[in-house]
């Protein structure tokens, strides 16, 4: 593994997508700064990355608190230039609208939208002066349409999408054009084609992964997918 003079901050390094992202960047030589509400739960990730020869700094992080986000990203940047910031906090809860309390709605917005704004803004403060860097917000279907029972989650994801749109616009990219392109008929036709192909192969939900003809369903299967690809599966 060739060591890079660069850090990757993973905000919301959960057991599935967040951890897999961290491991992938660590395997490419980046130093990982991983944060989640309960930092103790990051220990298995720390052990796995370090056993593979990677470097990771893990800590408890409440991304809704501005001072914690600022300190977390500044520490990453002081260690080595912050090259990638990934916001991966989930708040996917289902409540009928009449059972959605003020507290639930506000907390979901804080986690899925407000904390994403803080993370994106502070990462940009560090990256813009250098003229380089990458900021990613993991998304959800809810950022485009809200399903029944997901009023709080969908509104937060819509809001985060708007933050991303504004960030794209400020970067000089045509954000409206990029998002509009995703709605074009040929793009949707390709999506339908890929979906039909997946159904024909036996997929029955999302996320589903295929390695050759072998199918894996669910985020919890990502470890098995990785092992099969790397040839380490027993």
C-alpha cells in the first residue's frame, strides 16, 4: 500500500456503507478520520483497517454540533490535507404524518440536513483555498420523492439535496443541468433497462450486488462481496 499525504473524513462511519467507504479509501493509502455518535462502535473498523496496514483516527462525533464538526475536520486537515469529505449520516425513520411529533421531525432534519450543511461548509472552507477537494453526500430516493410515512426523512433529504445543488452552483458547475439530466427520458430508460435486467437475474430488493452469477442482498453482505472480489473468501 502506497501511503498518501491526504486525509478522508467519514462523517457517519456506520457499520455498513460508512465503514466500507472508509476501508476502501484506507486501502488506497489515505489516512481516515472516522466519526459517529458512539465512537466506541468504531473499534472493529479500526482493528480491520490497521490490520491491513492502513491508518485511521476514530472518535465520537455529534455532527449536529458546529464546534465538533469544525474540530473534527480541522484535526483531519492538520494531520494531512483533507482531500475527501463524506457525509453519511442516516435518519431513516417511518412515522405516519399524524404520529410524527415535533421532536421527531426536528431531530431528523438536524441529522440528515443541518449536520450535512455544517459538514459541507466546513470542508469547503479547508478545500477552497487549495483549489481542490471532494465533498460527497450519500443520498436516498427520498431526496427526489417522499414515500408514505417518510415526511420527516424526505424533507430533510430534499433539503440536503438543495444544499448540494447550491454547492455545485458555487463551484462553477451547472447544477440545475446536472440534476435535470438525471430526469431525461434516455437516462430513465437506462434505469428501467438495468432494473429489468436485475429482476431477470433474481434481484428482489435494494441494494443487491452480483459477483459473477452469485447474488448478495443487503448492506450487511458488503463484507462478503469484498472478500469474494479480493479472493479471500473461504
